[in-house]
C-alpha cells in the first residue's frame, strides 16, 4: 500500500489498512468477455470505523 497522509472522512482517524476480495465470485469482470477471469479487488479502509477510502482493480491489464 502506498504511504499517503490519509484522514478518514467519517471518524478522522489516520489508521488505514488494505484487504482484498479474491475468490471467483468477487472478481471484477470485463463486460462482454465471457471467458475472462477478471481481477481481484483491493480495498483501502479505515481500521477505526471501516470507511472505504479506495477501491483498486489489482490487474487492470485484464481489461
């Protein structure tokens, strides 16, 4: 995760972490490409309240 000076817009905390959705049903899939596996999604969120600060497509080249 890139070190940025993030401040949570909900609770004011600066304590963030990241997690991912990686199973086959959570991947973001390209529209119109039936046989693509898509890409996992990474979330950067506040550890204090859970507010999501960023959603990142891990493998944008799949699109």
